[in-house]
């Protein structure tokens, strides 16, 4: 709290931008715009540049001119740069009045990528350097890979899945679990606990479940099959009449061969999308389900920019981020869009002639249908019965709607962050 207060009171507004490039290129870009510094080195091709608001506005223009995709982070200050200098003396005085305790667990420092053993005590100089100097997360991952062969599972303790995705890419033989994912509630935390348990970690389930209402229950000895067996008289109500098939004024312009070709094109694009997504998110292709949300797989906006760029170069099409978020949140959805853009649209078929709606069921029959238990239904003939117009939404439909709302919320949050940065940059001019 004290450090945040010092930054608010003494540091000028700034901005931070994530750039998918190597450290050499990032340093060269920073050198072209006075005031911009390399603030975070996340991975081999993941850097963060930061600086005063006006300088970062110029950098953003420079990146756009050169066709370099970048993402503005929702920050109001340029952390780990000279913008922090006015707060450093106050921070040194603040931490000087606190008696730090020895660390209990060895950790690899993001300051220099070196291990600090149990019993090490941080001093004021270390904490001040941690605020001012760049974050070297790539060096942390390198040290984990080189010196910690006995560590097979990593857990990200943070607000999203960014670091665990970087860890999977840098350390392909290690499992990396996030504990939070924006819009996903506590589900990632439960998944991580299960992953740790499967890896052999001694999870304290009593402490982990405290306050949740969860309890230990016995597992069934065999798999249950839940089927309904209705009793009572059969329902002899006539089945609702099926509407007649519409009569086309003209023959459709697409034959079966064309439809089959389109489906084959979608499948080819789908397999390529799965391959590219697996590469960028550090998954095996077998782990990428065609109907799984990219964000449920742990992807962030920067990673998806890389995925889209590679797909656009391969298929010679352009897919906007708006289309990705609103229409193609899964591998199959994206495949349909890319295949559609790559294939000329067919001629429009004639609309079917209108047909009369089926006659409504009499009110007496409707009441009888409520009072009489339904007859046994052959599961193989479910498709022969008309669907009720007032049927409730299925759980799958509700989950799909929830997923779409989550993606929309993520887009809105990113846009709000970018708008805040733009307003800050304009105010600083």
C-alpha cells in the first residue's frame, strides 16, 4: 500500500506495451524513442516496453507503421523504468522501517534469475532494485529448466494465465497450472489442485476445502446409468402434425459435391489451426479440442495475435480481432470463417415459398398432456418427435451463452484499458 501511494503521488503517468519480439529487437525499438525502456523480458519472443505516456504514444505509432502487432497493458504507470525514480528514496525509507523475515522456501528471483535459498533475508536495496530494474522472467524459467530437474509441476499465482503459458512454452516437459482465469470463477483453482494431486503433491484437502461446504463422499462401486422408466397408461394423444417441407421455386445452386468440397476445406483449415494453436500455446495437438474456447485453453490476446498472423500468411486471408472474439472463439469457428473467406461465395439460392404454420394443439389436449405420464420412448426414435416450442434451454446452451459473455467481457476490459491509456497519453501532451 505504501509503495502504491508513493507511485501515485510522485510518479508521472506512463504506459506499458507487450511486443512479440526478441530482446535485441526490443532494445533497438526502445532506443529509437527517447524515454522508452525494456521493462520486462518474459520469454524468447515476449517483451514489454514501457515509458512516459507521450513517449509510449510515439512508440505505438512506430510499431503500427512497421506492422508489428502489440498490445497495450492496462497500466497507469511505467513500472521498472526511470519513471519510478522519484518514488525510490521514499520507498527505501519505507522498507527501512520494516524488519524482513527470512524466506522459508527457496525461490528464483525475477531480478537476476538467481536462486535465493531458504533463510535468505531481503534488504532495502533488493526491494528498491526490484521496483526499478527490469523483470527477467525468461531468466527465471531458464534457471528452473537448468537447475531444478526435480520440479515437474509449476503453479501460477496471479490474476490470469499469462505466466503459465510462457512456462509451458519455455519448459515443454513441465506441467504449468494457472490458479485464476478472467471470467472463469474458481474452476481453474480446482483444476490446479487436481493436477497437483495427480502429480503426487501432498494436497491438504481439509485446509483447501475449508469454508466451501465441500465434504468427502464415497465413490460408487460401478458406473450408474440414469434412465427414466415411466409407469402408468400410455399416452394416446396424436402426435403434433409435422409441417410440410417448403417447396422451392428453383433448384438450389449448390450440389452435394460442392458442399462436400466446402466441408473438406473446413477440415483442412481446422487441422492447421489446431497445429498452430498447439505450437503457440505449448500444447500437444491432441489436447486442442475443436470446440474448446481459445481463452479456456489459457490464450491471451498477444498469443492470439501470433496465431492469427501465422494463419493469415498461410491462407492469404484477413481475420480481425473482432471476428475472433465475437464469431470464432473456437478452432472450428475460426476454421469456418477462414475457409469461407478463402472460397468464393456461391450464388444465392431461391428462397422457399412460405408454408402455413401447423395448427395449434387444442387446450384440452394440452392439459391432458400435462396430466398423463408419457409412454416409454425408444431412444432410437427420439428424432421423430416434434420439439416443444416452449422447451427450456439445455445446460449445454446455457454454458455456451456463459462462455460467449465471458469473451465479450474480456474484450470490453481490454478496450477500457486501451481507452484509459489513450486518455492518459492525450493528457500528457
